């Protein structure tokens, strides 16, 4: 039996110019805000009271502001690189005859498409439900190959929420261990 789940192929709005502008603005905002934040967070009690750490940071504010800004931007770049490593999944095919799972994805940073296949015996699924004030209810489907995460699909924040068969995919993922071990 072959089952296929698909959404419209995601389109990237990312280009080098927008990325450059985003990181320049982020650098400026973080750099300037760290000039204010460093003394306030490290002072004991009131901001007018000076302690040795605050005094040291105030004397070397440029260096510490620069280091904090670079560290935060590096963290953002690392997370976005990790996010685009395997791309956004837009098609999942279960091929029971070959005992393989085929996944098509697109890398939104460079618009390259990729198709990967995994043996049924090596894959597992995890469904994680979360709810917060910013994004609301989210269902996150993780696909593992040899217990290493290879794809993460946030169902409620991507086009997968509009797929009419998404409940069947979630049911199949939840019951995967019972049927394919």
C-alpha cells in the first residue's frame, strides 16, 4: 500500500539582500541595547550603585557590547542554518512494497529540492504537542532515522495544517511502532 501526503511547495522570501539588512539591523539594535543592559543587569541594587564588575564592563563597554552582539547573531545564524539543513518537507510517501519512506523537501535558503529515502526498519516518529501565548497550539512531528532527527515538521505553523489528511498522517506516526517493529 502506498500512502502519500503532500502540501504546496513552500516558496522562500529570503534573498541575500534581505538577510544582510536583517543582520545589520539586528547588530545595531543589540549593540546599542547592550550598552544600556550591561550596567543595569550587573549592578547591585540601584543602577547608580557601582560594583567592580559594572565598573570593569563600563570601562570596556565597546568590547563587551561587540562580543554580546556577535554571540547572539551567531546563535541566530546557527539556528537558521540548522532549520534549513534538511529543508522544509512538502511531500511524504510511504511505500509499503519497498518498505521505504520517501521525503521531498526544499531548502528555503537556496531553493534546492532534495528527495531522501529511509528504510522502514530505521525510522521512528515523535509527536510533540505544545501551547504558548505567542504561537498558540502547535503539533510538531519529528522524523528520526537511526534515532537521529532528520526532519521536523511544525504542522500548525506550516502548510501542513491545511492538508485534509493530516490526521491520518498523525495517526500513522503515533501507531508506527506497533505496526513496523
